[in-house]
């Protein structure tokens, strides 16, 4: 009987602490007014926008890396196989088209002699980030010298 009586008194104390003067339950913490929800929404929006920016910018850098790699390969083979400047330019331009890089064929500068092959290109990629317009400027170059 004593255990039942003490359990009832514990409940009465809890009710007295968590109820107001009319006997209704009051919220245990009045300091929470939804500030955490606003912060969570704000951080979610920022993270989503960051992912969107990365989605729009990273492909331009990947394409530039692939173009630079192709330019180095073409310069190496151009010196060995004695490709003409037009053959080298055509090879690079085909890669530019495959990678969907906004560059013209005339912008590809090629110097090919018996001892050296130099390839360079300047182009800009426009990126629309919804609230900001960005132009990424790239200047990949490659040079290969003959071993003889």
C-alpha cells in the first residue's frame, strides 16, 4: 500500500510542476519558437544551391582537363609522325566539338616545325548560376620538343 501511495504522490508532484493554475498541461519549454526550423530550411537551401553551382561549374573544368590531355597527346604524336599544322588543328577541333567547348577553329594556335610542336587555345565558358552570370576563362597549352 505504501508503494502505491508514493507512486500517486510522485504523479501529483509531476502534475503540479507541469500544469498551470487551471489544471491544464502547459508546454514544458516556452523558449522554442521555430528558430531551429528556419535555420534548417536556410542551411538546406544553401547546400542545394552549392550543389547546383558545382553541377554547373565542374563539367567545364573536366572538359578543360580532357582537352589539355588531348593537346599533350597530339603534340607528342605530331612531332613523331610529322603532322602538319592543319592536321593538328583538325584533331584538336574535333575534340573541342566532342567536349562541347565553345571555341572556334580559328582560335586554335598551332606551331609545328621539325623540332617542336606548340598548341594553344583561349576560350571562355559562360555559366548561368540563376542569380549570377559567370564566365570561366581557360588557356590550355601544350608543347613537345623532338628528342633529336
